[in-house]
């Protein structure tokens, strides 16, 4: 990885870095707040040795003092002096505890010893430091005195500077702790971001997508939370980034094969929640905006959504026509959008794959090809069931949806393999929900045998009788007014329909 790659990773994983830094800083603050303040009191001792009047004696005495200083620092931090100090001051602690609070250090090439004592009480810290120094002076006198002659000791210690009450604690060091937490958080955050990037097997760039699929990127749809609430875009006068991205996708579709452009297009994805249904609807709307006659077919019989998104009748549709319960003319429904007709999924059959792979399905798609400029088919995810691959094999090709930062590489590769195993053409790939912060997806649970809200296929003729009766009731009929918005209006024969001066097709 070069520098630009690292910058790209940090820009992509900036939330990870920031969260890690925040956690580290909060931990530093909590540590600072929960740490009991420690006060430090210090004294300074002077070590001198007996010497004669000659220069040699003075030199030897100074050397003796410097040699003793190193030994004295160890004695000051020993348990013997600690216990004598406890006895002297009547402290409520043991020698090991007091020893851990005492620090002695000798200044190089001097006969001075700095003694420091830490305690939670500033007054007690001062008392311990002074008491320990006084006790050490007495201890040196005892050690250096001759036990036989009782002569004066060869060396002595003088308390050169006594301790005073410290004004502020030495720990915790608030600024140091905060800076340490910030630095540690930044280091760990960057490391975690790089680690996550190495372990991340999702598709996030065009090069990876095209390498896995072996085909080009046809479009890229930015994330728009409004699409989750209202999937169908109104393209009229709409110049938003999402609308423009679908227009660009429409243009790319028309130039995929100039001599023989695809007209029956299956929209699918590797897994649920990758935006295929929303993309299929808006591809159809974008093509309809360009004055093309478009039919949108909901061939996802396990989790249909077109009827809900476009407010259409869902009980009669694609499965009804395939099972012979209705004709193609009966299941075509006008939508609220110009030039767009829809066929909903219909009742949920017990054998969706068999229906979609039947000769009836191929014949129906051929009829739609003859009647409309474009047939957009919303199918099931490829890894969930085989429906999508079967439909793609009977169409001009399939568009594969890949959700940015969500679709896994091995899943996408497996989906492409499923299509090529059945001889389907992969027209291209579309990136969905790209490069914006946050992501929304819809739940995709497959339901079978009565778990769906629709009637079974065996009840389709009864449903059709009701729909037909409502379609032929006069406007003032009580039956027509009861459920007027849910009627699947049959269309005129498309071969006899001509385009009017305003570009709309009568009867659609």
C-alpha cells in the first residue's frame, strides 16, 4: 500500500478512528477521575566524612562521602528505616507499604541525597519525609560509630533541607493522561482501521466489482434514505443526484449493445437487502420518462414488493397468468406514472421455480417483448433461490445489484457463477447505496404455504371474477366505489394503440 491507499483507508474508516480515539480519551478521563491524588514531600540530605587537615585527607574524605552516598540511598529505601519511621510516628501501615512510598536519589558527583515521600495526605507526606530523614541521621550515627572505642563516626548525615506541606498533588497528571489517551487512541484507531480494511471482504470499488463479475459497471446509485420510504421516484422536474444517476444508468443500458440493445432485462442481486426492487422500479421509470413504453414485472414470488411500492392490486399478477388463471391482458395494470405498466407478482404458488422455468413463462415474456419497448423484471436474489437465474436465462440479460460496502466478494462471485451456469448473459453491475454515511435495507424473509398475505393460486379464478366484475361495473355502481383504487384495469390491445401528440399511450 502506498500513501494514497492509506489516506483512502482512513477516509473510509474515519468513524473507526474517531470512535477509538474517543474511547481512549474517555478511558484516560475516567482513570484520572478515579485515581486518588498523591502528594509528594521532599527533603535533602548532606553526607560528610571525617577528614584531616592535609589536602590528601580532605580528598580522601570527599571520596569516602561520595562512595557512602550510593549505599545510603539503598538504606533510605529499605524496610529497616521504614519500620523505624513507623515506630517513631506511630503510623498505621506496615514497613513494605511505607517502603513503596519512599524514593531516594543521589545527585552525580555530589554528596547530596534527595528523599521523596508520597502520600494521599499532604500533611502526612511532610511528616513522614521529615521523620524518615531524622531517623536516618540517627541510623547513620549508629552504623558509623566504632562499637569498641565509641569514637566519633567516620561519616555523618545532615538534613540540609526539610520538607514542607505540598501545595498540589503530583498525581494524577491530568494533561499528560489526556494527551496519552489521545495519542494511544489515534494509534490504535489507525491500526484498527487498517486491520478492518484488510479483513473486509465486501465490494467497495469499481475495480474489484469488475474483476469479480467480469463485466462493466453500468451505474452507481447513491444512498438516499427517502428511497427507503418512497421507492418510486417522480422524475418529472427532478434533478436530484439519485434521479440523475438513474438517468445515467438508463443511457448506459441503451448503449450496452448498439446493434441489438437488451429489451427484456432481469434485475437481481446476490443476497437480499441490496436494493434490487427499488432499482428495478426506478430503471423502469427512467426509461418511461424517455418516452419508452415500459412494463415492470414483479417475478419475485416469494417476497413481492412492486404492488406495495406502486399501490397496485397484488392478488392477481404474474403467477396467475403463468398458471392459466388469467390472460396477460387481464394482469396488466396501469400505474400512476406515464408510459409505465406493471404486472404484480400475484398469489404465492407452492412451486415458483417450476412456474418461472416453464414454457408459459417464456411465452409470456415474448408477448411482453412484442407489446412494449422494455420489459424490466424484478427477480429473487440469486443465492436464495434459483428463480433469478432461470428468468435471466430466458431474457436478454441480467443486471446485478451490489450494495456498496455490504455485498461480500464471495457471494457476488457465487451469484455470477449461478448465472453463467445456466447460460444467462450478465449485462453489467450496478452499485447501490454508495459512499454516503449510513445504510438502510429492508428485511427479506421468504414465505411459503400460507405465510404470505396473498391467496393461493387455486383461488385465482375467484379473485379474477371479482376483479373483472369491478372493472365492468359502471362508475356509480356500489361495487365499483367500494374498492375503486384496487382494480386492475385491462389495457387495450397494444398493437392497436398509437402514441398521441403529447407522448402518452391511450389506455395505459
